[in-house]
C-alpha cells in the first residue's frame, strides 16, 4: 500500500515576525511545527515555498509595516504561499482580506492551524486554490490556554523565550491588545517547567518568561497550579524554574504596576536565578493621564517599586514604555513624564507617540494632540531618556558583572565580544584570546566575569577579569 503523500515534504518556509516577544515565541513554535511536517526553515529572506508573516497591530505604524512585509515577500516570492497571521488580521480582518498578496489569513487563535492549512493548499490543483480567512473572536472563543508541544530552541543559541500566558483583561483605554488576544488564559505550570528543563538541557543560559501580560499569570477564575507550589501569580513559574538544576538566568517579561506592587517585587528577590531587571511599563508620569488611560496606580506608587529594586541592588536595571501625546496631555503632563524618567534612572525607555486604535475609548476622546506635537515630545523624551541611560550606565563603572557572551562585533575599539549582564545592560568586552591564535576565541554562550570601564555605544565597555 502506497504511503500517504506529504505535500509539505522538502518545502522551504521563511518567517517574518513583527512586534513583541510573544510573537517571536509563536513564530518559533510555528516554525518547529512546519519542520516536523518535513519542511526546511530558512534564515533570512531567500526564495521560499511558504512565507509566514506574523503581524503586530499595537500602533498604526505596526499595521503599515505588516502590510509592507506582505507585499514584499510576495514580490520576492511570487509563487509562494503567503500566510498572514496574528494581531493585525485579528483586529482588522476586512482590511487584511483586501490585500491581494495574502493567501491564508489567520487570527491570533488560529496560528496553530497554519501547517494543516498549508498541507490542504498544496494538495489542491493551482486553479482550485482560494483565499482562506479564519479569524474568530478570542474573547468569545478562548477560555483556556491552548496547550502545545512547546519549543526546543530559538534562533539565538544563548537566550530562549517561554510563553506562559495569553490575553489581558485590563483594558487600558488606548490599547487594542485585549481585543486582539482575548481574556487571560494561563499555561500549565508543569508544561512550562518541562519546556524550561528541555531548553536548559539544550544549553540555553537565559530563559525569558513572556506573555501578553506576564504579571496576570494565574489570574483567571478556575486556574489550578498543577505543581502545587502553594504560591500565586508569576511566582509559581519563577520558583519552578529556579528549582531546575543548572547555571542559568530567569528573566521576567513586561510587568504591570496595575497588577504588581513594591511588596510583590520584593518577594521575588529571594530567587537567586532571577535577573536583576524588570520591564515596568509606566506609560505616563502624570497621574491625571494615567487615570485617563484606565491604569490604576500613581507615579509615586510606581516609583516605590523602583526604589525597592534599587534598595536591593543599586544597579538593578529598570526599563519602561512611555506614550507621548495621549489625548488631552498638556505640557505639564508631559513634564511629569520627563520628571519620572529622571527620577527612575532608567536603563532604557521605549518612547513612542500615541496612536489611535479602533475599539479603544481613547480613540474617541476629545483634545487629540496634533501629530507634530506628539512627534516633538517623543523626540524630547528620547533625548532625556538617552541622557539618563548614560548616567545609569556610567554608575556601573568599576563594577564586576557576570556577562552572557552572545556574539562578536567589529567596533571602533576593534573586535569585541558582546552580551548582556543580569540588569540587561549590553556589555562589550575585550578578550585576550582574540589576539592570541594559540588560545580558543569562542566564548559564545559562556558566563564571563567582566570589569566595567566606561560607557560605550548603547551599553558599557569592559575587560575580562
């Protein structure tokens, strides 16, 4: 009896991923599904049989980039099957359906069907292939986390992501993501630990926990901790990974002051493998604007969390997001954001102009800030943030940092190794073996002790101790 025909055998697949770390993780999971189906995953933008564009829709700029990617991949691969998936088609399926280059269009809860739909596509004669659109409402459809096999690796050989939850129920007034991703669903703690064990065994030295709102892990009604830790929230996962044998670092994805407070952060300090870094989104330094954003904290509440981190470690890395030009934002409100930047002494600020998004209350608010004002404020914010970052990085001078070596880079100081330390600062460092052919030069994925000498580029420069 003849074997079953595999329409994907030896097909080549390329991925184009926009947006957040969750998208990066989901693209990796999708790529591994295609690989198990007999495909070969390409690096970069070479000619491919299947092109997958994993989109973002957090801003209008993200929508535009998603459209540009779709058209570019079809132009480069006119005969390829183009699969468009994620937040952009989820939030605006009618607009995406009109894009001729898209052959299969999938919402956020249909991503795992990409392989089976591609199989069906290639089994059909070319003249019978028609555009496929599968976009359903995740708020209605999904009430439980859709379990999957997990991933076995990432493109980088040093740092890996693990997705621990999906969805958000905070409904900040500017944010479309709850409509794109649905309600909070948390992944099995046992499944997360199993995936982490595989990644650590494969040699990964850093594991980053990510999700649509990581701080909401386990917050939904009916959630059960299947590891029976007796803990709550993301601490369940931090402890589970902290107990895994091995010399690796645990890094938390974005945390929300709408969910956690200073006491919660302080409680996590007891886990020795947890990185001394938190991405804590403030979005505005003005209490009036924060309230209009439907975010339930004040700037002082936020700064108390930062103080707890810095009391624990003066070099604790804090990064954040700030929106410029939210509807009704005055010069006084914007000045409050600049004040928070200076007081928090951020390692990095992701500043961006407010973008009107459908389904959100802020889109219909009066006093929309003119585009040129938003642009100017964002320029001022970035300048202030860069100066603060330089000051923070300068404070690291003379310290000894444990750095995960990731890659080499040619710089004005010559060929240097580059990696990150616990507080997420980029560290460039010299290694004596680079100038001695008798010694091995590859330090990739090794922990290296580095003495920090000075601010350099987007990070700091040091030498191997």
